[in-house]
C-alpha cells in the first residue's frame, strides 16, 4: 500500500508558530483572515523600523493595533459573561494588559475587562 502524502495545510499546521483554528461561525472567518493579514503587515513594519520607516510612522500604528486587540478582548469577555461561558484571558493579552511587567494577575485582567 502507498502512503498518502500530507497536504500543504497539514505540513503548515506542524510548523512551530502555526495556530489551527476551527471556525464555527462566519464571524470567525473574518477575524482569522484579518489576523493573517495583520501578522504579515506587523512583521513588515517591525522589519523596516529604522531602516526604511521611521519610529514616528511605525509606533503609532503598533499602538493602534494593540488598542484594537484589547478592545476585541473586552468584547469577547462581555460575550462570555452574557452567555455564562468561562473566558480565560490569553497570555498574549495578559502581557498587553500588564505592560510586560507582570504586576496584574489574570484574574484582575478578567475582572477589569468585565467592568467595562
């Protein structure tokens, strides 16, 4: 018997930085498509920072992106509260909320986002 060759997508899913997301709603497709393009754009911004792009061009865009991600986190937290689902703040969002200094606990971050 011959072994089937894994598809391109299966090979990509094995990559170290890969994330596989099962989409249960059309809304999730939009977010995953945006995330893919955001990843490409942010990588280009950071690679070009101080080479072909100035800090004045790049830093405000990165801050704006961060604020949008945190706003999405707040909305997701509210959705989970209304639907009585458990929402665990992702570590990446936790780091954004604490400013990488680790002084705010995950519980505090969840409570803070639910208050808004």
